[in-house]
C-alpha cells in the first residue's frame, strides 16, 4: 500500500494531479477546488482504494487530514470522494469543531453531502472527536484578531491549534508567542 508520494506535478486535471516520481507517473485524486494549488515539487500523503476496475489514490497535505479522512470513510454512506471533499472544505480543526457543534449546514454546503449523510457524520463522529487527544476547537475571534494583526488565516489557525488557554485574549497572546519564534 502506498503511504505518501514526493515528486513533480506534471499535469493538473479536473479533480486530479499527475505526479512524476522517479520516472513513474501517478494519478492522485484531489478535489477540483484544491488541485490547482499544487505546483512544482509536492509531497502528499495517500489513501489507496482498490476497486474492480483499478486502483485510485487520494491525496492529502498532512497526516492530520489523512487521519480525519479515515474517520469519515468509516461512517456508513460516506465514500472516499465525499470524505475528501469534507476534509478540504476548511481547516481540519474547523471542520471538526463544526461537527462537534452539530452544524448541519456546514456539512450540507459540501457538494455531494445531503442532509441524511450530514446527520450520520455528526451522530457517528461527535463522540469520537471528543475522545480525540489534543482536540480543541479553534476560536474564530482569535483567528480574526490575528488576521487583523497582519497574519494569514493559515498561519493564525496553525498558531492557535492545540492551545490550552481558555480566553480569546490568552489564546491570541500564546499564538503571538508561537508566531514570533
């Protein structure tokens, strides 16, 4: 089973990338909305699906995304393409926070996810995410505060992830310390 790939992007297709890795070409499935983000040398974590008509490789930017994908495909009625779209719909911590909050609208906004499937995801994953070590919802006010100070959303979310502080002000201070390193 393939776990990751490091190589050069040869072609951007609709919903996939062709990656050259040591003179071998691999087709990696990615949502259309993010496939264009990858340029030049890339490193992607993979999930391999074997079907009667062939193998399909689903790509992810981080192990965190891949592990969340695995949780999603274990929900009955959620296939790999739908799960991957959910993973890439927002930052993983934010998607998990929306599931924890029971935000049905956030999941149904993902193409291909209907109300019943969204309800199943919330029902089956809500408890599993609570038990996840180190999970804490990211504070939207803290993110906006850091963006107002000139940081990108990605940097702000990264700096805030895993913080134990309880108040927004304390979370911003701790994130600023991380960002200043």
